[in-house]
C-alpha cells in the first residue's frame, strides 16, 4: 500500500478534528478485555446458561491458544474460524487474539479459496475441541502482543475482503455501549453465527466491554436478526438500502465501519455518515483499515472519507 493511500485511509478514520491517536480506548488490544474483566470480576457469569465465568473463559482461551500453537498457529498469522457450537467460536476467536493472530471469517461455511488471499485452516469441524482443550496447557504465555492499530479481523464477503484493526472493533463496541447504556450485571440475548461483524461486536466483544452476560433464555436486552425473535429490543439489519427510524430500534450493520454504523438514524459514537445520490459517505474511528484489494481502496477512499457507491 502506497503512502498516499495510507494517508487517505487515515483521513477517513478521523472524526472531524479528532484523530484516532487522540481518542484512546482503555485497552491495548481486544484480548486485554478478557484479562481486564478478570481483575475485579473473575467470578461473574459470562455465559449464564452454561455457568461459565470470566475466569473459566480466560482459562479456556489460554488452553485454546496453547492448542492452536501446537498445531501451527503463530503470532500475526491469519487463522480461519469456522462456525462452531456455542461458545467455541467465541473461545477460538479470543484464543487467536491471545496468540497475536488475525481472525478470518467468511459469509459462508467454507474456508476461503482465493488466489489473492491465504490463511491457515487449523480448526477442523471433525475435531473434538472440548477434549483437545481439556488436554492443553492453561498457562499460555504469548510471545507477541498485538497493538491497537494491528490487524484483528478479516471478513471475506463475496468479492471483498474487509480488514479491521483491534482499534476499529473496540471503538465500535464502545460506541454501541454508549448508545444503548447497557449496565454491568444485566443479561443480553443474542444468538448469531460467526459470519458477520455483528457477531464479533455484539456477541464476542460487547459482553466483556459492558460486563453483561449472554443468555439464550429470557434476557434484559434482546438483539435479533430479521424474523429471528419475537419482539426483540433491537433489530440487527445486515442488509439495507436506506436508514430509517424504526420501532424497535434498528442496528444497521456495515462491516466497513467495524460493525454497527448507526442505531436508527443516529450514528454510533465517533462516526459520521451521510447518504446522497446513492452514495454512502463515512468517516470516523471505526472505519476499516481497508479492503484486502488495494485497487478497490484506491476508488473508495477519497475526499477524506470512505465512499461506498450504489447502496440502493
């Protein structure tokens, strides 16, 4: 990536006069969320239905990182994450971040097969992961710690590969937290497959950011995809051509913005957007690192913004 393109992407990641370096989230990377919760709240429930506490989750992610390392996972490696039974996709995602790697998701169930992209396919659906973790070392010591601006996630959608940093995802989760006012100790119902950034932000990261627990039963707050649940508190809309005020409120998903773009017509914290002439113009701290394809970046990053043409 040339320096001009890097500068244009950075300009799009600014929120008015506030550069990303001027707004620091209180974590050095995504995995530090888990460690942070274990300082004061290690015995708090994380997954209510399974009685898994923050401490038990930390133990499982350490074991998973040890196992991934034993089968070829390395710092800064890109590792494909298939759809696993709950909560093993979440455990494996944090294990990949624990060892300093990048989580790779696709919008289908198959490992990516693209000439312009390579990643490690280490996690087999045929393996008894619970058994493997029971045998693995719970005292994993990482050799590398990711920084906020390092790559954390790549989502492969159709012809696009969307690259997101630890900072993009943490800022997005923080924006959702601020907008919704979720309280520590409350419960959240959300049940998605690991094939969107909504899963990453709402189901994987947000519980640690807010101190809420996940349940698939009755909850204080329910997030639902279209027609997934009756009477959800918030509707998650992954596909849209316009943004409107709805009841219940809609969380509009845009992976290029790190997850959630807006709640109804209100952009999340540190995000600006406008729609005109079928163009979506975005700027803010959640804006992605870029597409995997630099040729697409050249056309989309301009005028100090990320511009997505033909949204309708």
